[in-house]
């Protein structure tokens, strides 16, 4: 508050994002009276809030990211589930939280669940809750479950593609009926939440292969939003400076110009998560009198990656090479089947594949047979 109300600042200032000590985010506009005799407070107008909503505060200029945010705004506060797709580390949870903070449900809870991080034997109790004494090791008072905790707010299911099929069935029922039944008995409880899911894989392909329920896929996919990987974003410099500003509030830290150019060309397989980790470590390596990150401040692994020669671009192979490789594979399978006299288990061991994989390849090609 001392900084916001310090003398000499232009009044009224532009709407800005502030974060309380407890972690909650807000949009504020600071007004001061024209004279000391008139003290008035002016609330943020709807137009001002829309121009600097939580999604806008994450916008550093990339057009693909901005297009994704514009799509998200159009379905906020409507009963349309959103599926966020993108590589690991591109900021899917940050995007989902910004959607929540921009929506009318921003005063409600934001419950984030990483479906790949919960053990399979605990995910049912974690999501749906349980009655007292429902199973060994359960809390004496029971648990409402994360779905009920999200009531009135937003439920974010991260990496939903890793959810076990048995849990997908129960989740589908909850989404259809909007009621949760805890384990171990007890009546069903109505729930009301906005649903946002995220995944790093192609759920449509997973559904086609039977590894994800197709009916659940269409239930959670009201709108698909794709977030670009860091290597394809056009706002690397602005994004990097934003991350640096969040790491060092007491001083303004920059990257050396030559280093920034090399980092901008890097592939960043870990995306924003990797970049933020590198900047955090480099910032910690700065001496008290330093405000510019140089090569000497970077972790050794990143220095090696940045200085490594760029691999040559390999032109696409002709189609006949792919066919030849397929023919070689079929020939090898058929020869081993003849050698083992049709014993699929023994042939799979020789080929170094699972028996299920070998059966699948045989089913895909009727010319492959284990007949003796």
C-alpha cells in the first residue's frame, strides 16, 4: 500500500494486478482526490476490468496465446467445459487459474487436481470423498472429496488423459448428473463448478485407440484451446523479462543481450517450467552488486545446450524407404515365426517385443501367420 499510495505517482493510474499476501489476485485502480477536502473512492469499472483481466495480465504479446485467451473469454460463465492442450510446462494450470480469476466464479474456490500424481488406489477417494470408516486408513471424520470442494468455483483436472478408465466412468456420471456420491455410503450431494481440463496428449487419438472413454472426451471437450510451446512463441524477450521481474522485486534484473539471443533460439523442451527454473537459478547466482545475468551465472547444463552445434536439417525420406522398412519388419516377423514353428511367445522373445505387440502386428497384416 505504501508503494501504491506513494506521492508523485500519476492519478488515476492504469488498472494493475496486485496479489495479497495470502496469494489471491485482484485488479485495482488507485484514485486520489483532486484536493485534500474531497476524499472519494471510485470502483473499477467493468470496461477497465475487462481490459486488464487475469488473462490479460499473462499476455506478453504472442498472437497464438492471445487467440487462445480470446476464445477462453467467450465461454467464461457459460456451461461449456474447456479442454486445454499443450506440451508439459507450457503453463496450462496458469492459464486455467487466469480463466477462473477472470470469470464470475473468481470469489469461489479453484481446485486443481493432477490426475497423474495421485496413486490409482487413492484417486477415487481423493476425487469423490468417503464416509467415516469407509476403508482402512481413512480419516475418522471422512472426507468431502475434491469435487465437492470445487463447488461454487472451478475444477481443474490436469493431465486427465492419465486418469484410470474406471475413474473416467465415475467422473462421467458426476458430470452428467452433477451429483457426487462418497465412498462407503451416504447420500449424493449436488455440485456446481466450472470444468477445465488439461492434457499433454492427443485425447482424440487416445479415445480412438480405446485408452480414453470417447463419451467422456466429448463431455469435457466443449472448447479445445491449444497453448503454443515456448520455442514457437514470438514474445520470448517480453516473457523472459516478466519472469525475471517476478523473481527479483528488490532490483531490476536483465539478461545480457548476446545470452538473450542464444536463449531465444533454444528449443526449451521443458517449456516455461524449464525457462523459469533456469532464470531462478541464474538470478540466485548474481552477486549483490550485479543486475545482469551473464553466461557465468547459468547452470552448466544449459550452457552446454546453448553452445552445442545445431544439428543439420534432415530432409524427409522418400516414401519407398518407409515401405522398405515395413517390408523388412514383416520379413523378420515371418522368418522368426517359421523358425519357432508358429510359437508366438518364443517369437516375441526373439524379436524383443511383447506378445501383445506381435499379435497386433499379425492382426494388422493378414500375410503374417503362425500356421505351421
